[in-house]
């Protein structure tokens, strides 16, 4: 694949870049010509990503960080002081509990917001200032269709993703006048480890089968299927090639929001 001119040579930082959507998006950014910095907490997963990139002849740097922890994020900022990060992809997050709100413990609720919302605030706080100084940059926050429609037994996750949408739209008006574009990408049900976990937990909660849980979920989408990780990676690259896009949310859900 040839590098995309608008992205070639830029440095993109992807949180949660060791697996799943983060890994897929990192790969697509690399194929588009970006120098990628994959950030995560699992050194083994990051090493696997680095090996994959090496096999593809792509440039990557990995860094260990808990993006929900202020001290860890500050250390990451200092570690990357020599890098010109012009694309920040806030992908790190957790699915949280699958249970009625009355059965969710406060610490589990807080853990979802810490990973899904607080991490975006901390990463933007750390990496936006240099973008402001240069007068150019892109921030893409991973939201979800669950932030735009109900999903029973997933209140902390849904509420956190609604918060991501609000954060994105407001930050777009703070950052836009300084030359930085802020947008969000909302995948629907993406085939992978997280959705497999959700289907297992839903089956346990309802007494049905995993297959029943998956069929019920994808039946809500116009295409009646899951979204693939590579589709999300390609969607991210497409978004970053539209310079006039700011404060937008892109739905990639196989028609779940229609």
C-alpha cells in the first residue's frame, strides 16, 4: 500500500495500541506513512506490535503507560519530549461490567470512567500544548454507538461514551481556533476479544447462549453483521485526510445508528 500524502511523515500516538482496535489503527496509520507510537500497559503486547511493524517495514516506537494515571502520563510526555506528535488517537478504554445498575459497585463504575474518559483528559492535557504552539494537529477520540443509543445492562460504559462525545465537541471549540482538529470515531460491534467477552457476559446474564447474544446484537444493525477491526483502521485514516472535519463524530457501526 502506498503512503497517503496527507499523513506521510507525521507522528501518531495511539493509546491502547497493543491489541484490538488500537493495534489495527496503529497498523493502518503506519501503512499510510505515519511514524507510530503505540502506548499501552502490556509490554508483551507492545513487543508483538513492534515485531509486526518490523515485518511490514514500518516505523514504530512503543511506550508503557497507564493513561488513566496522571504521573504515568506525565512520565510519558517527558519520555516523548523529542517526538513531534501531531496525531493523538485516544483509544484506550474498558468495557466495564455487564449488569443492572443496582448490581454495579462504585469502584467498578469509577474504573470505567477512569479508563474511558479521564485518560482522554490526561492525554490531551499532556500532548495538546505542543500542537497549539505549532498551530496544527489532530485528536481522534474513540467513542461508541453505545454513547448514542441504549444498551441494557451497560450503564457505566454508555454513560462514559456519551461523556467522550461531549468532551470531543467542546474541546473542538477550544482547540479549533488554535489549528487543532478534534473529532471522534464511534464504532459499533467490532469483532474481537472485547465483543466476545460481552457476548459471554450477556449470555450469562440472560441464561441464553453466546450465539443468541451475538445474533440479538447484530440484528440491530442494517448490515446485520459485526464491524471488522481493519474497517475501523481504514475509517480513522479516511477521517484524518479531511482537513475541514472538526467537532464531528463518525459512525462506523454497520448501520446500527441509521
